[in-house]
C-alpha cells in the first residue's frame, strides 16, 4: 500500500499518523471534534485512491470509524487491543496519542498488526441489542437485591425464592413492607418495584427482538439445534461473537477471545496469576455460562463431558466449568471453526 496509517480514537479527537511509502512523507495531526462529519471531511483528501489503508484499535468508537473508512474506499484494519499493546515491547517513553497512532502505523506497514474480524452491520446491531438486554437484566437483578437489603436491614421477614416474579409474591411483599418497614423503607420498596416493572416491560420488548433476529441468523439456528441448553438468545450471543469464517482455528483461541484463559505471573502486570483474564465481551461470558450450566444436570446428554472438567476442581470453579464446557462442546460440534455459519 502506498499510504499506510494509524488512527488513535478518543472522545474529543482522533490522532492520525500516516506514511506515503512512495515519497517517504509522514503526516501527523488530529481530527477535532471526533464525529462522523469531521472524519468524513478529513478522509476526503484520499478521494479517488484505492491504495490507502489505516489501522484502528478495537476500542470504543471503532465502529463508526471503520464504516467511514469503508465508505471512503479505504481499507480498514481492526487491531486487537491486548496483542497490540503486547507488541509495543518494553516501555521506554511516556505513552501518548501520537505514539499510539505511530505504533499502529508501523505494525500495519510491517505486516505485524494483530487483526480482529470486522463483523457486518447486521451482526454489530445484534451485538448492541444483546448488550442492552444484558444491561437491563443486570439492572433488574440489582433492584431486586436492594429490596432484600432493605427488608434485612429493618428486620422484616425474608422473601421466598421467586417471590418477585408472581403477583401473589409482590402483594405479600407490599403487605410485609406496610407492617414491618419505616416510611422511608416503604418508599424504597415501592420505588424498586416500579423500576422492576419498567425494566421487565423493556426486557420483554428487547427479548422479542432478539428471538426474531435469532430466527433469521443461520449460525444461531444451527447452534440452537445442535447444542443442548442453548436457546435463541444465548445462541445469538455466541454466534455474534464467536462465529465467522476463518475466525478461530481451535476452541483454545475461542477461550482466549472470551477472556476465559488463565492468567500467568508477569512482572509488568499487577493482577494476580491463576485467575480468568476476563478480557473478552461480558455478554459472551454470560451466554456461555447460561448455556453451560445446563450440562450440570445428570439428564443432559453431555453431562459426562461436563463431569470431566469437574474432576478435582473446587466448588467455586463452577462458572469457569460452565464457560469452558460450552465452548468445548461448540468446538466438538464444529471440528473446523471456520465452517461455522454466521449469516
């Protein structure tokens, strides 16, 4: 490519660094403010050229930048953040936006850029919808936990399991709040119930959209049909983040992408060794856990595979076992990951 460059994305500006390999000229600068309109105007300088390529780190904001690059006829290369940082080597100078952009440009020019898959727009929309669903679900759980805390703090009777999911249970909670809680405690419970009702209404709408999307996605349909315990929502999540032609050559790579690999001791890291890295998408780990924990049932067809992971493991390792069981079974269903359909 006669022109190769790197773009470092931040909220207020995009720092660019690109090299014209024919003339040897290097240009650096910033695009302010950081939005589609100003980026599109800056990219106009490359109009009519088909020999331009830019590397963008896969952090917040890469989506619209990659779309604008493609619309301008520029090759977009998405860099994996962790591997890109690792290839920087030992730090000798302060890290700045300029050095980040230059680092991306150098890796791209030398052919050493650790690239990520750029999904089509349909998959990106599904990912965003799944993230919204997961946020609503977690928020609903948080409000339910607040109710339990208020009841315990003021000495009210504890709620039974699943009490907030039935009309009779909610009515019993309101009676217990009126009898046992202070005025402020009653207000806390009433507010929490209103928030839970609003969240459940929105969850119902989003879940309907997710199941409809899963019905029209080949990878999600195949996964739900072949893997026990995988429903439409979890199948959609696993497909949107793990599927795609040529993405992974083995389940080991998928485990690392999901953040389920075990950390090791390193002098330049503060985190303790022997823990899950958790560097991948949290929605993917949630979907893998929900699907994998069904194999703990003795009636599950692949319970024996799950039991192999459990042998010699402590009880608190259950989430990790569920995650790895689901990825392992997915790899068994598709010995060659590159044949897994997406669209």
